[in-house]
């Protein structure tokens, strides 16, 4: 699954959790303010629902059975789909490193991003660097969003960024570099850059 699906599922989870917490908060507030009234209302509502369901079952048992089946199938499809999405978007946040002596460690992708950002920010004519690192098996895929000075030679600066990134990932960190995507854009022209 790509980052978009992960972010979408994460956002969906947050919205569902927020709605559930707000509903629980409202129920707790009503229960604290008027517990007896709430219990009477719940009892009368459940009794009315029981009467309604019993009437529907007596009037047309075939339609009632079809309705039960439709609700069960809908619930299985909806919650099954959400469970599958949750499992598919759950991904490792790190990449496994193997040492020459046979040891291993897991390096967090956030640490890799911070290291790249810190090192690439030191290059001349680089204004900002926003790395996006994804672990893919034993390798890392990296997308770099780079803002440069308006007068930079883009092909030359791209080659420099690729070389430095490859050196950081493969030599300094001992990782395998998968896909590297560099996206450059010019920073707005400021008076200090005009000659």
C-alpha cells in the first residue's frame, strides 16, 4: 500500500475515534445529569423496538429473514473491508540493518529522514529539504522535495543531491537504496539574490 492509502486510513481512524469519544462524552454527561430519566427513556425505547421487531416478524417472516441476512452481510462486508484496510496499511516504520559480524538492528524511517534533511540542508543553494522515506524490504525508497535558490543549475544540483543521498544511505548508514525520486522547485526570488 502506498503512503496515500496509509494516510487516508489513519485519517479515517482518527475521525471514527473522535466521533466515538464525543458520543461517549455526551452519553456520560446525560447519565450524570439525569440518570433516572435516561434509564426510563432507554427502557421505553428498547420496549418499543422489541414490539416493532416482533410485529415485523409476524407480518412477513420472509421479508424479516431477508432483512436480517442483508444486515448481517452488510456488517461483514463493511467491517471486513475496514479490517483488511487496517491490516494492509499497517507497515513497518523501520528498515532492518545487518552488520558484518551477523548482528542486526532496525532503524526508524523518521531517523533516516532527519539525517537526510540535516545533511542535505548543508549543501550550497539548498533552501529546504523534505525527505519522505519508506521501508521496502531490506531497502529504502526516498522521495526528496527540495527548494533551491532561484539561480541554481538544476541538473548539476540534482546530481549532487543524488550522490550525497546515495553516500549517506549506502555508505554512512549501511542501507540499500531502492528508488530515489528528487523533486526540485525554486524558492521565491528575494531582493538579496538579485545582483
